C-alpha cells in the first residue's frame, strides 16, 4: 500500500534494528527476576490509575510482564527458551524481508493498539489485562508464518510441523478467545491491526495473482492440445464421426466420402 510506504519513508528514523529480539530477551529477564522480586509482574503491568498517578513506565513494561504465561518452573523456562529462539528467527527473517523500519512500525502499531485497548478497559473496569504482550508476539508470528509458511518446527524434538499450521492453531485460539470474552477482544483486535495493515492486503493480492496465473496456465496448456482429427468427413455437410458416434459414412473410389443422409441419389452405395 502506497500510503504505508510513504509513512515508512517519513518515519525511518524510528527504526530499531533487532527490536523483536530485544522484547523477547527483556521478557526472559523479567521472568527470571521473579526469583528476587516475586511481585515484579504487578509492578510492570498496565494499570491506568497508577499510570495517571505517575507510574508512566507501565505503558512500556506491560508488554513483557511475565504474569499469566506459566509458573516460574522448569516448564516455563523451557517454553521461554524456545519462544526466544523463535523470536530471533522471526526478527531476522522479517528484517531481511522488510527492513528494520517496517518491522519496527509493525511492532509499534500493535503496541499502541494494546495501549488503547488497555486504556478503554481501565476506563470502564478497575482491572488490567495480564500478559497482553503475548498478542503482540502472536501477530508478529502470524506475519512470519504468512511469508515463510513451510518453515518447520519440531514438537517435542520429534514431530515436524510447518509453521503455517501452528499459525492456524493460534488464529483459532485467538478467534475463540475474542468471541467468548469481550475483554480479551479489546486486546486481540488492536494487536492484529498491524497484520491487517501490512500483511493481509499483500497476501490477498498474491492469492488472486496466483489464481489468475493458474487459470492462464491451464488455458495455455489447453490450447497446446490438438483437437482430435476426424477419420471421416462428409463432402456435403462436412460432418465427421466426432459430431455423432452413430453417424455412418460411405467412401467412393475417388476417395470422396458422404454420410448416409447425403449420398448422391443417382449413384450406388459403394462400401
């Protein structure tokens, strides 16, 4: 989309190379910090009343608050290790494809959307949504899966699965969550906004182009197949056996052929 390209040109100074890597690593640090400060999740979470009272860092820190993913145990640590490795792969792949400016704007758009959703939630309910940063991670994961759908991950180190199927599972999860909880929908819809702006239009356009190219290829191949040549052809009506399988022909000594309906009346019927 041209207006997005113009926006990227004007905001190129916002580019932060490796931003998604930084967010993933910061999430690991806050997760590990629970050893020393068990209440760190509450100190980082989005709380509109406390932000209005001066704790403005929460506008930034809520996206990597560790609350609500896993408990602080070996399973949670293993999950975060693989999440960070995947985040590094996503960051490097999308930066190579898009450049750091577009990826930064992609992430910041989702971030701002989550802030708006949390603010709306805080205005009407005295609560905040824990672990909203997970949705920012997921929308970036969806972008990666759209452009690199056949990359394989190994579940439990054994079962290979392409990233596009994991993305579909994540999408179904988000759709179900949004439909069953309006609170979650306030986080999910704005978090997916960058995907709708930067990824979805190009994906739809590419699918249309592929369908058009496939149709053209089929038409071209069909034209290369010669029509079946007829063995008999009536000299009067020009019909062949291809016109009707029940049509019978008679051949004269000079090679002229007639169907039974147009045999000359003053001639015998040669075989």
